């Protein structure tokens, strides 16, 4: 058998197996997430709810504030009122769609603010260590002495009812949780080789945290924060239910539950609709967060 020279073998090998571009980490995460049918179904439901709330003025819905005692507590499927009417005769479909605006704002905004503040505090505490870490983390630990629900109620009660005060109280509740996660992830990254190389090259602490550490810890923090949205939705609805959140006659799912509680024995299906919306959005965010966590775990 004749033997081919080495250059010929190398040339044939290159022609037989052309080099392919390797996928990046985030491209792999996105591809795995798209294959998760449950996560994609939840994402589609959330997108539909977001779009409906966003384009509500152009859907030609009934006035969510105009009621009539003549048509109060109409059943689901009534002509002209597909989801019935509430205790004041207002269209439930319009109030649920318009109420999604306030509910989503009050539920998501605290997590966004807490994500920005908590990620910054955790990044500084995890990278600096020593006394800086002790001061930040011990201050954070103070908030863990109180349950989240009681802390949110106490802060909202002290500040007074209102959307802004609800957002502030929930932000205070979630900042310690995100800070602890950010500090834990940063502590595990700060002594890795690429950080030591950047430090040896003369890069300052701010540059190292912004360029080298932030990109490696942002993913786990974001996934954890996404899971907190479901908790935030429930807490925001609870504050409104107790009269510490949105004020009447604004349509908000938690407040609608409060006003419809007296009608639960007369028309239970209509009274349960705001709770169904809160449950649907919360479970979709929870399942989407689980899907993102699984997609980011490349070891599996």
C-alpha cells in the first residue's frame, strides 16, 4: 500500500472536514431555551398579555371606569360583556386588560430597581471583601429578620397607599435577596485566572468589575431576579388587596379582588378572574425563570 506524503494527507483532511464556527455561550443558551416548549409557551402567554395591556386604547374596549347598577354582576358570556361585569356594572374584560398595565408595572418595576441596586452592592461586596463586605452584608442581613410580606406591609403602611410607595416598599424587600446572590457569585469569580491576569496587567478595580467580572455574574443574577417577578406580582396584588397599593377606581388585579370579594357567593366565576390573571402571570414568570436556569446550566 502506497503512503501519501504528509502535506497531501493534511490537505485531504482539511478538505474532508472543513472547520465550523463554534457557537458562543449565549447562542447555545438561546438555542436550548428555544427547544424548551414549556418556557416558550409561557413566553408567548406573557408577550400576549404585555401586548394587550400596551395596545389597550386601540382595542375599542368599553370604558373600564364607566359602570351601571342595572348591569352589575353579569355572568361570563353575556352578550356585549364576554367576561361579565363587576359589582358596579363595569366591563370585566376592559378592566382586566387595563388593569394589566398597573399590575405589571407594580410587579416588575421593583425587581428591575432591586436588580440594579442589589447587583451593584453585591458586586462591590464580593470583589472588595474584608470590611467593605462585612458592612454591606451585615446591613443586608438586618432585613432578613423580617418576613418579606410583613416588611412590605410595614413599609407601605409607613409611607402610605399609592403606586409609587408600593414600588418603593417592594424594592426594599428584594434588594437584600439580590445582593446576597450577587455577592456569592462575585466571590466565586474574583480569584479566577482571568481576573488575576487583569489585576496583574494594571487594571483598576472599577475596570475589573465592569469588564471582567460583571459579564460572568450577570447571567445568574438575572435568572434569579426573573424568578422574583412572580413573587413581586403576588406581593403587589396583596398590598392592593389590603388597601396599601393602588387606590380606587383604578383597575388593578389585586384591588379588583378586594372589591369583588363580596360578590364571590353571587357570581364566583367573575370574582375569580383577577386571581386567575395573577396566577397565570406569576406561574409563567416562574416557569420561564426555571427554563432560563436550565438553559444556562451547560453542564447538563
